[in-house]
C-alpha cells in the first residue's frame, strides 16, 4: 500500500487509497446505508497512512451499532456484490467469517470487537465509546455506552492515534484538536490528563515506549511524569495481562537495534523495567542480579515496590542494548534475521538477570533460570523463545572467553574443542549469541559510557569489540576452526551399542560419558580416525567409570553393590 498526505493543513489533507482500500471503503459505505451509520477508520491505519507507511490492519469505529451487528451487514453488502458486477463480492461474502473478541474490563480490554477479513484487509469493528466510572479511585472498571466521536477520541491512548478517516467524506478528522499537530511534530501526548489515560489502561505506558522506539516519537513530559507515579506501576501489575505486556515488549524490541535500545532505556527512565521484566508466578526468587559496576543486587531489592529502576541492573540492561545497537551499526557481518535480532535485544535486556544462581523457584522449589522465567511467565512469550533466550545468555560469556583466547593467538585443538562444545549447545543461534557477547563485553566496562546509558558506534570500545568478535565469527565459520553447523554435521565414529561392545562396558550413564568424550575428541581431532578415537576412549574408561559410578559390563555399580 501507498499513502500520501500532501498538505500541511488538515482541512486540505488527502489520503490516497489503494485498490483494496477503495473496495473496502465502498463495502463499508454500502453496509452503513441501511441504518445511516457513520463509519470511521481510526487509530494506527490513519497514523500510518499519514506517515506514508504500509499497513494491512484496519480498525473501524461505528456511531450507532455494535461491531458484531455491523460486521453482519458487511457480509450482506458483500453478497450483493461490489460495484462493477464482476462477482467478487459474492465470493468474498461466502469466504468471510466474523469472529468476536470479548471485552475484559478487568484487564483493561473494554470493548467487544468483531473481526473479519475484507478485500484482503484485516478489519476490526467496534462502536464509538463513552465511559463513566462508578468508583474513580479503585476499580477503574468503566461502564460502557455508545459515544460521540469526541468522547471516543478522548478515551484513546494518544492524540495522534485518535485521528479518524471518515469513509463518507474521505477526510481525516481530528476531534481532540491536537492529533494532527502532534503527529506532524512526532509527539506522544494523551488526549486527557495523562494520569487518567494511564489508569484507564496502564498498558498505554508500554505502548508509548513501543511507539517511541518504532517511530522515533518524543514522549510528552506530562506523560513521562505520570508513568513515574507508583499507582501507575501498581496498576500495570494488577490490571494488565502478561500476554499484553509481552506483546508490547516484543514489538518494541523488534523495531531495530537502535529502537530496542531506546525502548529499554525508556522503561528504565520511566521506572517500568521491574514491572515489565519479572518472573510472575514464582513462589520465590533466589540469587542476585548484576549491577553496572559488577556488584550484586539482591532480587528482593530489584523487585521491591519502591525500587529505583533508573540505576542498578536496569541501567546495565540499557547499556547492553545500547552497546548492541552501536555494534550493529559497525559490524561487517550484516544484520541478523528479524527474530534473531529481536532475541538478541531481549537477551541484552535480561543480561543482568543471567547471573549464576539467579533463579525463579516454584512451590516445590524447582529452579528455572530467571531470564527464562521472565520470558515464559512474565511476558508469556512462546516456550521456544524463552528457551532460546536462555541458550543465548548461557553461550554469551563462553563466547567472550573464546574471543579473548583467539585474540591472544590461540588456534589449536583445545580452542576448537571448547568452541565446538559451545556451538553444540547454542546451535543455530550462535551468531545471535555472539552479538550479545560482543555487547556484553562493552557494557561491562562502565568507562565506555559517556552518560548513563549511551554508547557511540565510533567509540574505541565498540571498534575493539567488533575486531575481536568479528575475528571469532570468521574463525568459527571459516577454515581456522570450521565449526559452522557442526552440531548437524559431526557424526560420531561409534554409537552407544558399538562402544559398549568394543570397550566391554555396561549401558547406562557410563556410555553417556563416553559419547561426550568421543565428541570432544572428534572436535579436537577433526582428521582423526576411528581407531585412534577408540584408543583414546579406552584410556578414559576407568576415569569415567569413577565419575559415573558404574561397574563392569554385566556387573553392578558401586551404588547397587552397597
């Protein structure tokens, strides 16, 4: 899709519609005729069209009926056919289904939404809303009613998201009187007093961070001040589902490395980091997070109700994300795939929580590394994402040690074995983990930061890290170490059954130890043959037997004999 807003004055602003959008508007106008409904497209579509951005999602606001009712009228209008009589309308009607997303005011999801796909566009239908509160101090759960465009616009998150596109006049409407001005200025300002807007839906604090990181918008000072209110942080924890929190966080981190760095820094400045990155549901938190100076901060302090998020571990998070962005601006390796880049930013944000012993304990005191618990329970990200974040964070310090060894001139068998074991663990995410390791090395040196969290791509520390970690990436993928995809290509000389037979050892833990020893030997001796490998493993049997507590083949282990 393309869009053009050609005039500085709103009254003269014109929105150029694509052919799909032309068809959509025609259907909406036809569906509105029966009850003289005024139909307006609202929110992000209007904003993005004005900014010249591509968008496929459309929110439609209705003045005199519910979204579900109007969606059924749309199906009827499609069945009558689009103008031109080519039969597409009937086909579209037959393939259109209406879905309903229920309102959930307790989680600040106030409107029932009807959703369907029309003319290749995903469309959500809601009625214009007006809200009143029985108790403005506690529950903040509103009583909903049909509203005017002015009332609806006032209840939206930001003025620049409160612009409407009237499908009948095909003009942009600004019922807050400031939306167009703020959009042109790139300012995120709330239609109402910021505290009211944030307590209406506390997720708007995180939405502001996402819009700021994605579009480069500035946060209105009044909005930023309201985010600092303890009652806003408390409401974010109490009223908003963690799925909604996770969606906003992932969206903010997925913008770009620089956008992700800004997002994490804004969360820190707005005192929202500890409310965002937390192991929700854990019976107990154990261990301590890392501070910027390398010290330890107990997790009880990190997550205290009155915690100061501007310093401590969250400052280190911001520094690591800033270092990641600075490194990406300098690297010769090219950008990571989108998911890996987002995962790298997430890992950098959680880096201070990746300290040994930093864990979330369930009611049976079973531990989960805290970064993984934050992803899985605190942000409700997919299980694979939570596991991948842990794998990346586990690999980063090991890769940093490898970079130091390589920079010191080491290239032999021991280095290849150590590097191969790391890649077997992190597998296809090794380049992602390498970027995190590079950022970590810069972030751990406070002297690299001229102010609280910013680091310049031109800084010597960034250049030095790019040199050392770039050399490691080249060595891992190239002939020096030749380990790219080693986890998929290395075939063991012997399987477990063959080892048990050749070495006369019982199946069980000892075989696992021998298989691991075989892998290490093959990594260190890529040209070694099977006989040499077997001789090495035979020399290790007794040591491994002591480690794994197994007797000889057909006998009993020491533990069993006792």
